[in-house]
């Protein structure tokens, strides 16, 4: 299985899938021995903790999803012992997936009154309307405690299963497109909620599923914060902080490759920063699939670094050459009319005079606007020795990168061995 598939599956199943599937295994194994008050305590701790995390990290979607779970759980609890319990279950089993879809489609606008209040009010009105219409206001919270543990699992109507299935497919597709922990958590919270509603009359099992759904959303907030801290948001590659941590764990031997996009400033000046971002994502997607056991990091701007633990220069040159060729042959076309086709502001006054370099670049871009853009990279490689430190190896890789640019760009250059460099310096001093 390729690295991409392993990464996607890990992001999908950890931690949400592990939590929910673990609860499923626990409920069917008969090992669930905790009393209902203890499980309820875990549920409310996960719920309150998740809401506090959502407030602290400005995650309105996670907060609203947790609020929706609380309202759905309370609707099921208060309808126990009511003649219209099955009707309440039918309505809740449809409203929960629909609400999760609406929350997933929301744009994250931070934890503000403007973003939280309207949807929260909508959820409260939705729950109150359901309670009034179905006459479920006569139930008591303690009804869950007196429910029989061996009660029959509730059966959903067929249309409810259609809604649940369509929602599950939508959330998985959205996760594959965004790769965000919150979207993965919404999918697993849907699974946990469905199981909790079906086990509504089985007190401890239902409470455990509700706790799993809340814990999944809370864990997703922590996971998202970790990604923001250690991954670059634009390219999804590990960031400089992750690079610094990986650097501390390296042991001899290892190889370092410094990668730089050729003429990146020209892309920004000619076509605009939107196109520059597309170029960065294109290059990063190829760097993320580098072979030879390398791990790519975005260290700033158009500069990337690839670390090869337990490898020497001779072992990674071919892999980096394949990477360079793959980037060179990748087709890149402009999206729409986002490039700048005419100078702005005061530059228009100079059009009658001698054309400047920037104007010539823009004119060239207009003449070849229908052709694909060529993106290339220059790469410099260096490897460690028994006496070298990481800073020395990184500087050697940077020097090899500069030499690749001086020799015409779009090429791979290896550094001069560090021992030879020291001998040269010693000879110069002598």
C-alpha cells in the first residue's frame, strides 16, 4: 500500500475510528462492566471538554456538532417511557444526519456570536418543535436509568437508513477532498450517534456511544491544532517546526536534499499569488511522494528540504533525479483569468517609454496564455559523515543547490565531500 493511502487511512481512522470501533467491540464482547453513572460522567466530561476546546481554538463547527449531539441525546432520553418513543427515534435518526451535513458545509468563521448564535438557535428550535409535536415533554431524565439493559435494539425506518447512508458517503467524500480532522470526526460522530439512537433503551451501551461521538469531536480539535502547528496549511507538508524536531532525531548516516522552485518570483510577479500558490501545491504534492524513504518539509517560501534517514548521497541521487523529472513533466495550466494581463497604477504611464523587464514578462505571458506552464526545481544533496553536524550538512546541501542554479537550474547537484572541503580550507590558510 502506497504512502498516500496509508496517510489517508490513518487520518480517517485515527482517532475517531479507533474510538467508535473500540466501543462497538466493547459493547458486543460483554466486557462493559462500568455502571451507568460512570459512563454518563465520561460522556459529560467529553462533551464539556470538547466544547471548551472548541471555544479555546475557535472551532465553531466542532462546538455546534457537540451541541447537536447533546440535544439529540436529550431528545432520546426524555422520550423514554413515552408512547411516541418510536416516532421520536424516527425523527431524531433523520435530523442528526441532516444537521451534520449542514455543519460540514459551514465555513469556519471562528468562535463568534455571529457564527454560533443563529445555528444554535436553529438547533434549539428544531429540538423544541420535535418535542412539542411528538408530545415527548412528559419524559424524565431518570427514565434512562430504569431502562432494561437487555431491551431490543430500535429499528430505523427504511428512509432513515437512506438518509444515514447518503450522509456517510457525503462526509467521507468531503474528508477525502479536505483531509481535515473535523470532517473525519463528523463521519465517526454520525456512526456513533446512529448506534446510540438504536440502543436508546439499552442505557449503558447508548451512553457509551454518545460518549464516543463526543470524544471523537473533542479529539479532532486537538488533532487539528497539531496539524496547524506542525504542518503547512497551504501545501499540507510538514512545516519548519516538524523539520526542527525531525532534525534532532537524525543519526549518522543520513542525507539532506535542499529543493528550490526555479523562477518562483517570476510566477508571482507575472501571474499573481494565486498561481504561485498553485505552483507550490503542485511541487509539494510531488515532494510528498518522493521515493527512497525521504520525508519532505516546507521550510519557507519556495524552499523545501527532504530528509533521508540512514541513507548516503549515492543512494538517493537516482530518487531525486526521478523526482525532478516528474515535476518537470507535470502539466500545469492556469485556472481562469487570474493572471495579471496589464500593468496597474503608475506603471501605465510608462508604457510609451522603454519597456521594462516586468512588462516584457507580462507580454510574453499574454502571447503564450494558451500553453501549459513549465515548473522545474533545482536540488542540492549532501550527506553526513562521522564528524559532521547537521548544520554543516545542511549548508553543504544549500551550496550544492546554489551550484545547480548557477549551472542552469532544473538539475540535481551533489555537495563536495566535507573532508575535501576541510582540506581545501586548510590549504587556503597555509
